C-alpha cells in the first residue's frame, strides 16, 4: 500500500499505521445529519407532522443539532477557535 491511500475506517493512515492528529469527523455523516435536520424542519414548518409525532420529531432534531455541535467542537479543538 502506498502513503497516498485514504485513511482507514479506524482513523489510521494505512501508509503509516499512525492515528491522525485530532478527532476524525466523517463529512458524509455530517452531511446526512444536516439533510435529516432540514427535512424535519421543513416538515414541521409545513405542518406535515402528525401532532402526536411532533414532540418526537422536535426531540430528534435537537439530538441532531447536539451531535453537529459536538462535531464542530471536535474540529475546533485543533483550530484557532474560529477566529481569523
């Protein structure tokens, strides 16, 4: 295997078998959660959610937001705090 290979599922670089610096955040996972959150918000705004399911959908949306916040914090730990 060459050193240009993509990182493996466990976060190690197959070319070096070393873990990457900082946390590994899967961009596809983030994109999927954003799409799910957008769908929930659209459905709630359009009144397409059964009143009996409304609280559950709102809770699901809050869980997605919390997970996205955690991802941002994990990425920011290696950054400059978002300042320029």
